[in-house]
């Protein structure tokens, strides 16, 4: 059956307001069969018009009823069921087709409108507060993002419900206006949020950059600089952030200036002077040419009115400070009166008392303006050091606070008098602990200054125990008793034996030194001045040491013992011998080090050509001895002779350092062709040369046997010449092999390696350093380099003239310049 009334089609149109929307293009229904029937019967056209009018009425009525139904229906259920029900009604003749078509159009269109007006509008309004989030980004993208998300969600709901194109058309007709309205509201809200955020950031910057300076406008330069910088900041905010100047003024006054002034005037310690200076400074800033900030008085920036209120508060704050000054001054004096004596006496040793004292000192420092942490550190310091003067200086922080400045000035006038009274009182009466400390101080000082009298000690406050002369009768009696004890112990000083022993000791310091420089029992001419220079730096030290040790020894002997002098004479001899031995060893070290250094300076380096010629000649002399016996006997009679050091046999069946397989005739000197470039430590032949020298030295232990073996009395000398040159050229495997210093033939460690390899130098350095540190830790009289525990020190001194004085560097360690020079020089022989 052909459809009498086809469904309308959708067509996009543009509304008069300019918004694109979806409208239904209504089509004229197909001609009714009744019309054809009328025409066939020749019925007048009036009947046709009545039929068409009836159809239009039924369609409009259907649209109207569909809209009413859609406004209250459960859309999800209705959209899926009403088409089926409608078709059923049409088929049964209960509803005209035109009315069903209109019903379908009206229902679907109204469902779209309902989605826009209810769900979309509510969803957008619900998310309006989201535009306030993240204002620091400064963009408005979030608005369109919200619209897009909610519009997509609404359309998706319509599609799932089966609304079709007519529902989307109804949705579009109403959603445009809703979106426009939301965009306007959201944009305004977003703008306010961003503006609020920007102003809050400017407020934070103003407080960070100007708050501290606002409370320290003490000079005209401070004021002018502050005004200029604040004015520049206001201009910068206006220019860069596009904030109107009127709003910038409100921002500066309401968010920075006014709160800062109010803060200076609030609390227990108002600062009216600083508040007034800040108010005057800000009021004097020019907004435009000739206009001052302080003259502005409008809504949002009632600066002039607020300034008047502030000036009233400033006057009241000054009045309060003036009224509180006497009470604050009394408090400062009262706290100082308690704390100063505690600091002067220092820690008591009782944890409870010390903790209480530090707590009270800390409390006054906090009152002065320090933080709890700062006050605690200062209190501990001044209490432990008994630093009353330092404590008083720290209290001058009261002057930084207007509320306490005048009160501290009044209280300070009483500090000196209070300390004097406390010192006098403390000197008149000493506690038992203080008396013990006083006695201990006097005994200690008497050890270093035996002539210190009780009167001198007590009149100076007991070496700082008290601030003034000590008048405590019990304390004075105790110090007098100690002095009498020391006077009795000075008996040795009055004896003849003391004078003889001291004179003999002093003379021996010189005679023992002179003996080191005598030649055939006679001092060389002009040497006495040098000896004076050698003795002078150390004489006072050894004399004082002698006096201290003999005084201690005498004090240890009972002065009432009838044999005291005999006992002391024996003790004096022991002390004298010990110190003389140490002084002599010191001078021996100086002489050894100086002589070897002088010899080294006089020596020159190897002349390569001359030295190689000498070594070559010495080698040939030794080889000639072996050659003679080889020719005479015609057999390898010296199979285990000196030259047998591991090389393949080629000469008399004996491998040797003086030959190589391809040319047995070359000497060691000739083979060491890199002499000019390499020192002995770097020679490729060094190990063989050292082995040869060691075998030669073993043979030289029996010189008579050498003469007999070779039937040549010059054989030992030939060996010695070769060994001497080999050692000078190639050195030694360790410092133990090096002979002690020989002034007739000194070894120059600048040219001759004295260890097997560079790593051995580390062991020498470590041993020398440890022994030297231990050596100088001993008392002078016990320092003996000949003891076995100082073997490395003795070898370095006697073999190389290396010995360092007790000189420490900034790090507290021994400098050891001589050792460092020795190690560096030897290392260079391995690294050239």
C-alpha cells in the first residue's frame, strides 16, 4: 500500500540570528485518493480543498500531540516503542497517517530540545566552577573543552535513545543559545580568576622584595631608594601585566603597605617610628606628575582616610612604650642581675644548676630579640666561657626594638655597678670548689714561674678566677701554705753542688760540639764563630730543660732527708748525661746533614763520555784477568765465576754482564748505549749490572783469595774500581746496601738510584715519616736516633744527610722538606 503522507526530510538552514541549525523541510503530502475520486466524479474543487485541509489539520495536530508527549515521556522507552504502536493504530484505521507523521516529527524534535534545555544546560552550569582552576596557565581553553565534552555527551545520549536526525535538529535549535550563555559566564569567571591570581603573585613579590626594607628606613638614602624601587615596580606591573594604574595603586596599598604598617603597630612590641616612616614614604610616592599617593581617597583606595587612622595608632603605640619603659628596664636589670654572676662563675659541674643557668640566660636573649635557637647557642657559649662582657654585647640587640630601646638604655647604666659589686662580693667569699680551683691554678703557675708570689697571684684575681683582687681570708691562707711548700723544695738551688753541676753541664754543651769539628785534636782556625752559631739556637732550650728536670727531681726528694744532697747529685748526673747525649746527637745530625749537602753542591753530574771510558777500562781490566787464565789453562776453569749471572754461556763457558750473544767483545759501558738519555735507574742493563756488582762485592770479602786465584796483587783493586763505577752508575737495590757517608768518596743521591724500583720509595717515605713523628713526640731528653726503632731515620741521616726538623705545616703535620726533596729526586731518576 502506497504511503499517503511521506515523512519530512531534514535540511540545514541558517537562522535569522546567524546560528546554524537543523530544520525540517516539510513536504506537501501526496495527493489523496479521495481527491482523485472527486475529480473522477466531477466533484467540484471545493471537496478537494476540504480533503487537503483535513490532512494538514491532522498533521499539525499530530506534531502538537507529539511535543506534549515528549515533554513528559520516558524518552528511552518512548522512542523505541511509539513508532510500532503508531503503525499499529494506522493499520487498524484508528489514526490517520498524517497525524502519525506529525506526531513522530514533533516527538523527536522535542526530545532534542529537552536534552539541550535540561541536561546540557544543567551539566554546563554544574561545571562552571572548573574555569577557576589553574589560573596560572592564563588561557581560556578550558571553556571550550567543557562545552565540547558536555555537548558530545548529550548527543551520544540522544543517539543511544534512538532520537535520529529530528532529535539532533531540536537539540541544535536550543543548544546554541545555551552554549553562548555559558561561554559568556565562563569567560567572565575565568578572567576574574586569572586576574585574582596575577594580583596575588604581585602581592607576594611585593612582600618578598619590600617587607624587610620597609622596617629599616633609617637614612634618607634608604627612604629615597625605597620610594624609587617601589614606584618602578608599580610601573612595571601596570606595563607588563596590563593592570590599570588605579588597580595597581589599590594592590600596593591594600595588599602590601596597609598590612605592613598594621603589622608594625600590632603585638606586644609595636614599632611606631618605623611604621610612621613607612607611611610617610609610601604617601610621598608620585602616581602621576605632581600627584601623591597619600592624597588618594576613593573607594578601593581610601589612602588618605586610612593614613589618618594609622597616625592615631602610632601616637597610641608611642604612649604605650613610654608607659611600659620603667617596667621593661626593671625586668632587664633583674634578669641581668641573675645571669651575669652565673656567667662570671661559669659551669658549676652540677647538671641541674648549669641547665637552669643556661635556660635563664636564653630567656633574656629571647627577650632581646633572638630566636630560640640563636639564644640557646649564645647562652651555652657565654656560660661555658664565663664571658660576661660578651653577654652584655649580645644584649645590645634590645636597641633594635623600639619597644625596648629606651628601657635598655636606662638599664645599661646600672650594669657596670652591678658587675663591680658582684666581683667584690665574689672576691670576699669563695666557695669550696673555687678554693680548690684557686689552689690548682697557683700550683700550675708555680711550676712554670717558681718566683710567683702569693700576693701577686691573689691581687690579679687568681689568674682570672675572679675579676678583682681576692680577699677571702681562707683562700689567702691556703695559697700562702702552698708557697711555703715550694720554698722548702728550693733547697737544691742553694747548694754548691747545684752550682758546680749547672756550670759543668753548660760547658759540656760547648766542648762536645767543638769535639765534632776538631781535626787531630785541634779546632780549625775561625771555627769558633760557627760553633757559637750552632749552639745558640738550642742552648736556651737545653738549659731550661736541665733546670726543670733538676727542679722536679729535687722536689721529689724529701727536704728533711739527711742524705738528700747525695741523692740529688746522682740524679743530676743522670739528667746531665741524658741531655748532653741528646744535644751531642743533635749537633752530629746538623754536621752530617750540612757536610753531605755541601759535598753534593760541589759535585757535578756525570760526563757521559769520560764516565763510560772509565767504566769500560775497569771492565776490561777485570776481563783481562779471566782471559789470562783462560788462555793459560785452555779450559773453562772459572765455571762459577763472578760474571755468571744467568746469560747464555759464551765466554769461558760463563754468561756475563759484559757481553751479548751476538757480540761477546762489548763491555757493559759500550752496551749501555742510551747513557745520555737514561739514568742508571732506567738502564735496560741495570739488573745485570747490580747482580755483577753484588758478586764482585762478595769476592772482595776475601781479597787475599782473589790475589791468590789470579796471582795478581792488583786483582782486588780492579774489582773495587769496577764495583765503584757500577754502583755510581747503577746504584743499589735498597738503602740497606748503601754504605754510610764517606767524605772522601760521597754518594750523590741526586745521580745514583738507591732503591730497586720506584715503588720502594713509598716504603722509605712511610717508614721515615712514622719514625720521625714518634721521635718528636718523645721528650727531648729521650730522643735517641741510635735506638733500633729509629733505624730508617739513622740510615737516612748517615747515608744521605737527610733529616728534618720538627716544623709543622698549616695542617699540623710535619713538613719534611728534606725527605720530600730526596723522594722527588730519586723518583725523577726512574721517570726521566
